């Protein structure tokens, strides 16, 4: 993903989740995705959707150990 696309998605996620601490970081070995952080904490990955032009998928795992 190029920097312009990453910033566009970052802005969308910040607005959708009402959280200005969300940041996207390019993945050096994967050109079709970016890591998503809230502050210093890694929360997921955004991928370009291979089936649709201009669409993206946000994937976030919730681990059992993170649940009370």
C-alpha cells in the first residue's frame, strides 16, 4: 500500500472508531497490507481486497487471554 492509501484508511478508521490514537504502519515484506495500532498496541492488519478494486479488509484477532 502506498502512503496516500494508508493515510486514507487511517483517517477512516479514526473516524469510524472515534479514536485519534489509531495508526497504520506499512509492512516491509507485504506490499498489500498495513499493521493497525492503537497507541503502542498492535490490534490488527488491513489488507487490500483482491476481489474488489479499491476495497480493504480489517482483520483483528481477540485472544482468550485478553478476555476477563
